[in-house]
């Protein structure tokens, strides 16, 4: 169909008019014919079945009945009037009830005329009633385009109140199909259609809005979901390809003497195979001539730091500088200390720059970066300040990337005329599904193996009432020379309360463990004080660390073997997993104890069960995604990627993979979509690009 008719403003569709058009635009973003055709039902109801009144059951779902109204009366109530109609069929009697719209109903409903009614029933003192039924005279009903599965479209309160019911949307959809003659041109190649046995687009569109059968509906949904995900992947993959072509990167030809020296003589442990593989991937990016844009995913404790260091050493070996940016000061300091130690025997100048660096030191660092004396700078957001300029930044590494927005990521870029290579590291395992659609423009490396000798952390759930037992266990562990974290939630809205919880907790632990040293760290402390306490704990001077979630990210104290999480039901899954990752970093058996009260919501129970059931970050992330939906996952809010029209990023995981596979295949054969057979793809693709919204297709 020519694209023009689909660009017609929705006002022109018969049955719409200015008021409705306004509501459709404001409430559900439907501006054009095109938008309406892409407005998909979120469920379907089976209207193949008709019930007799005598067959109605209490608690039955939505039902459809044929009968007649024999009588209508107004019933006065304290809270207002309601209109009640007697509705009968040959088997019995029920009531229809309206709380509003009385005038219209009285004027329009005909007595003793057969109607089809549809809705939910209530049962009250021996009578079934149906509030605000959908109804239609049987005569009309027979004339309508009728399908077995009735679509239910998403709605809003305002739409419903303004009379744009599901039935109205349905009618508008019919009108749309009539006016456009439903000739929706195909957007996929014949080859793809044959290979995947996809039904034609026009047929899919028809069956998704007016399913002829369950079977056709399934085929229609598959076809449209595939198409949606396919074009997203096509766009992401192509962007990635173009980036590689256009954005030249520094070529790091050698690995350099620092790397060699470190690898041969100072490696503190044997690298895992996963670490080796990832270093190879990075090495090959850095030598390729294109700018690296790589996401390094690795569960907590999988050893990303050493990979980061080795990548930075390659930059240094090619006479470039490198930077490592962390989301918190504690983490930046820890990286600084750790990397300084690892580079002890190398001629490498590493410095630290954070918000609390003193003025004089700051100045010195700024100078050192500009004249190239400093090789590696580690820091927080302070690195993004305009004053920070490099002589030649070759590699920028961002740790725990979900704390930084995309905008910040690109801010690092702008520090050079040629953008540095970028490595983004995250310990929050982003489900593969999501990573693919969110970061399709990044290459992904995964460290999927923990360093050897690690014993899996044992996780248990304990109720607050068992606290004494938990304390006894703590005493045993500390007695063996181990250290312990006790973490309290800190949630902004109730900061004061949380702070009190933390202090109360601290005091009760101090009472219970008079012989041990206790550190406390929370967000309201000065950075210096925090560092001081963290440091005491890291050096083993204190045995117990009482803290809020400030310790969540990255902190590394291998001797700590117990993590107690208070009010664990208040934490999200990814946060629980992050916290747990603070232990299990040494050779000792480690434990995570989730403390809660007895009252738990179903979601909380699922979270606790997931945590006690697995240590696999990816598995946890998938559950998290299912519980919270993609919109809530950290870092995904601004992406817009999840604004899918028909596919569901969680449920349609398999289709997403298929779509990505075929998008890749098409682009490998024909990167610019120039060949004759890819004409449709090119056309659709360029339309999408033109409209800047890759999820609004042109048919
Ligand atoms: P994360 O991926 O969470 O940043 P780290 O880089 O902090 O993990 O590593 C966690 C701990 O494991 C550190 O103490 C580190 O020295 C150690 N480690 C890393 N790689 C190995 C390895 N291949 N063998 C033994 N220990 C390792
Ligand atoms: Mg780390």
C-alpha cells in the first residue's frame, strides 16, 4: 500500500472526529492511520461460547449471553442512583446494572429485543448481575465482522470514561481496514518469509486485529513480533557496522613491554580461560583500526579488574594514556590501591582523582595528564570535568556502567579528536535478552567463569526471630578469623528511619560482640571517614562492618566470609546479588544470610527463593527482569528500546534470538542492503531511519 494513506491524520477516519482524535492522540499516542494499525491488542477473549443464564457460575470470568430486557428501573441509594434492568433468556433471569450514563441507556436500549451481552458477572443474594455490560442488538451483532477470538486493546481511564470503549476501537479498526483496503505491503524478503514460514504481512495484520482462529492468531503474532525485533536488530547491528567503518580508532599495534613484563613476571595468579579469552577479544579490537566499544559482563568476583589493567597496559605500550572511571569514591580508591600494588614493579605512573582530591593535588594531576607524565588515571565523575584534559587518552574504562548514563559515556569521548577505545564493565549481569536489544551497538564479552578454588556461597533465609542463632553463628566465624558484613537498606524516602535502623543495629551488635571491633559506614559520613573505616576493615583491624548499601559496588575484602542482609525483603534482586558478591572472594566457605520479618509479599518470597536457590547472576537477572519488567531495570529507562509495540522482550526471547540471527545474516551478505532481493528491507529500513523512530514502521 502506498505509505501516504497510512500517514493520514487519524481525524479523517470515519467515526473519529475532532474530540475522539484528540483523545486518541493524547491518551494512546495515535496520530495517524499508521499508528492505529500498529496499536495491538494486549489480550484476546474467547467469544465463541454463549452461556445460558442457568449455566452461570459464581466467580465465572467474562461471559456472553443472549436475552432480552423486560424491565428497567432506577434504584436510589445513599451513594447515588443506579439503573437496573431485568435481563431474561429461556432459562432464567439476571440483572444488568449501570452506575452512570443513565439517560443514554434509557433512551437507547429497547425492551423485549434480543441483545448479546458480554461482561463479568457478580452474584449477590441469589441473583447474578452484570455491571456495565457490553451490549449489542443481535441483529447488529450478526452483521459485524465476527471473529472467534475477540481482541482487547490497551485502554486508559480517560478513554473508557469518554466512551472510547474496546468496541469503539474495534469498529475504528474495521473502518481502517475498509478505507485502506487492508493491502499492507510486505516488509520482509520472500527468502525470509519462506525460510521462517511467515505469513504475509497483510494477513498477519488482519489476524492480529480480527483473528479467524487461534492458529492464525499465533502465526500473525509470530510474524509481527519477528518483524519488530528484526528491524530493531537490523538497525542496531548496522549502526555498529557503520561505527566501525566511520569511527577510526587508534591502532595499538603492539602489546608493549609493560604488558609483557606484567604477564611474564608479575601476574599474581593464573588467568582463567574466560579472562584469557576476553583479553584476546579486547586485544583484537584495539589492533583493528576501529574504535572499540565493548561491554564486559562478568559476575561479581569473576576478575574483571585484572582484565582492565591488562587492557590499559596495552594502551601504555603504544604510548597512550588510559583512564578507569568508577561510580563511587570507595570503589575508585580500591581500584587505585589494587592497581598500584599490581603495578609495583612496572614503570607506570598511576594517580587517583576524586571529588575529595585537594586543590593542589588536583592541579598537579591536571598538569600531569596534560603533559603525559601520568599514564593511568583512576577516578570518579571528577574525571569528566572540563578541566581534565589528556595528552593522548587511548583507552577509557568505565566500571559498573549502569551507574552512568549513556550521555556520560560519550562525554569521555569528546576529550579527544579521535575517540579513545571504550570498555564498559558491568557486574550487574544484564540478561542476555536485554543486552542484545539494548546494547546491540556494543560488542559484548562475558567472563562466565569464576577463578578456581572458590566455594559457592551458601545462602540462607532467616527470620528476625532467629537472630540469636545467627549471632552465635557469627561468633563462630569471627572466632575462626573471618570478617563479617551487616548491611541495612537505605531507601531515600525514608532515609531518617533507615538511618535509625542502622544505628540501632550497630548498637545491638556492639552490645552482643563487646570483644570485637566494629566499623560503620553510611552515606551521611564524610568521604574521608568512610575511607578510613573501609580501610580499617580491609586491613582486618575491625571484624564487623555495619553499613548501608554504599558498600554494594565492587568492594573487595577477601577475608570477609559472611554477609548479613537486614530487611532483605526490601532489596531488589540485583542489589541482593551484588551485596552477596562482597563475600566469597577468598578460599574460605562464605555465607549470605537474608534476614526478614514474617510478613512477606509474593514477590519478596520469589526473590528470597531465587537467592537461596542459585548463585548464577544471569539466572537471577532473568528472574529480576520477569518480576520487575524491563522498564525498571537499572539503566534501561532512557533507552526507549523497550517501547515495543507487540513483542515482549522477556517472553519473546527466542524470537529475538532468531531475529538477531537473520539480521546478522542479511547484513553479512549485503551490508548496505543494495541487492535487488533486499529492496523491501532497504525501503523499510530507510523509512524507519527517516522517521527517527525505528519502532514505527511504514507498511
Ligand atoms: P570483579 O569482576 O567483581 O571486579 P575482581 O576483579 O575484583 O572481580 O576480582 C575478584 C577477586 O578475585 C580479586 O581478589 C582478584 O584478585 C581475584 N582474582 C581475579 N582473577 C583471578 C584468577 N584468575 N585467579 C585467582 N584469583 C583471581
Ligand atoms: Mg569490580
